[in-house]
C-alpha cells in the first residue's frame, strides 16, 4: 500500500496544475469515500425505518399509504446501491490510474465536471453524444 498523500483542508483541484496529480487523486478519493459512507449510513437508516414500519396497520388507507412509502424507500435504496457500485468503480479507476479520463475518447474529463460528479466516466461532450444516441434508439 502506498503512503498517504497529505491534503490541505482547503485544497481544490486547479486547471493550472498537472492533471490527476497525487493531490487531485487524493482529493477525489476522499470525496468518493465520504459520499459512499454517507450513502451507506442513509441506507442503514432506511433499513431500520422499513423494519419499524413492517407492523400491521389495520386501516386500509393507512396501509396503502404505508405500502407507497415502503415502495419509495426501496426504490431509493436501489438507486443508492447502484450509486455505491459506481463509486467503487471510480475508486478502482483511481487505483489503476484511469480516473479522470473519458472511457470513450481518452481525453481528460474537466475538473469542474469531476468535482460536481466524481463518478463521471465521460467528458461532457462524449456524455451528450451518448445520450443523444440513446434517445434516438429509444424512439425506434
């Protein structure tokens, strides 16, 4: 395992430094790990809430409302699970040196995009092309 990179508390990746240097990689690694921990703690709370709400509700309207809430919680939990999997993939890309580069073009993904969406795997342009193609095929 490699040595921990010192990262100042106020550090923000900047365009005028080498792309995906050790500081930037550590910055995004910490951002991803914190996001993952937040999602995992939210999903633990969701599970507790689902277990608490599993009681038998005699009123039909209340039971229907409870079932709707439960379905929404489960959908949210599923989205969180998929997000955690994308975060894990981004962390693996950091380890392999592929993080920050577009999987389609190989070009660097802008730091602003990565800061806003650290799991991004494509440049904005490649993502837009991909979504346009998806829309065209969906309309067929």
